[in-house]
């Protein structure tokens, strides 16, 4: 039986998520995938489908609604891949529930406002040209594994090459974590 991974969309939700196929076609080999539309989780009115309108709704209560809905829906520890606002939702889900096995966030710029981190394996990716990415000091204070991608902006996650590389990395890490003898074995140079 495959392990589950949940994917949480960016603020556009399902409507503008055609790029997700670049992740799912690789990840579905190893995982059962469950997709969450951030707009649906946050009960966002998409009748005025502009970035400004969606963002305003998320900031004024939509993020909290989305977190609560995710807490209600996910009762077990999960692997999560989340994009932009989806990463903020996932992060806070982890703080509320302690139900994160692994969390990979891409371009989740609102995390820069967080002061505590959830438990679990956390990995963050940001484009170097994303003006709202957290500072290096924030990453170090939070003791996070992260990567800043040269010559990339906020929407790096929509790029096919990045999607394929990250999906393969997630699968490889999943295999390595499942087959590891002890958590420190590689650090000690035993293998």
C-alpha cells in the first residue's frame, strides 16, 4: 500500500493549477495523492477571481478557516507538499496538530511572519528574486532546511524542470527515510 501525500494549492486553487501535473505524474508512482484546493479550504469567494481579491480574503480569515478545515479532515500524520499560501496553511496545521511527517513548502512567503515551527521533517524552497521570501536569519533561527534558487521568482513552482527535480527528490528522500537503519547512520559515515 502506498503512503499518502497531500498537496495544497497556491491561492489560485484548482482553477489555475495545470502545472501540478508536473508533480503528480511523478509522485503518483510512490504515493497516493490527495489534493486540497486552498480556496475551497478557506471558503474563498472566487467570483471576483483576481489576485488582490483572493489574497485579501485569505488574510482576513480565509487562512484560519483553511487551517481548521484541514485539522478537521486530517487526523493522522501526513506528508505534505504545499505551494505559496498552501504552505502557510500546512505549517499552521502542523502547529495545531503535530500531524506532519514531512512538509515541503515552495514559495510560502507568509512563513516569514511565523515565530515557531511545527515538528516533522521540514524543507523550504524560495526563488532568490522573490522579494517576500524570509531572511537568512529567519531560516537559521527556525533551524530549517531550505534552498534559495538563483534567478527564480515566486512562481518557480510552475516551472516543469523544478517540479520534476523536486518530485524526484521527495521520492528519493522517502525511500532513504524508509530504509535507514538509524537516524544518525549517514552522519557518522557508516554507509
